[in-house]
C-alpha cells in the first residue's frame, strides 16, 4: 500500500469515528455535552490534518509538488 492509500485509509477511519461519536451522543442523549464536544472538535482537527496529508501524498506521487 502506498503512502496516499494509507493516508486515505486513515482519513476514512477518522470519518467513521466522527460518525460513531455523533451516534453515541444521540443515543446517550448527551448532545452538546462538553466531553463529547471536545472529542468531536479533536476528531475534526485530526480530520483536517489527515486531508492535508492525503493531498500532500497524492501530489508527491504525481510529482506535482
């Protein structure tokens, strides 16, 4: 598996974790709870970083960097 595929997989896993966290918040009726809000915020920041990494890896592989 090349670097861009690994980065894409990590991004997909993080997106799944975001969705699962939101589902858990609704199930536990803790929408807006500070603990969950922080967890979601951290996951979104991580996702932004992962997206940048995916783009960087793709550009490197295509030689357009």
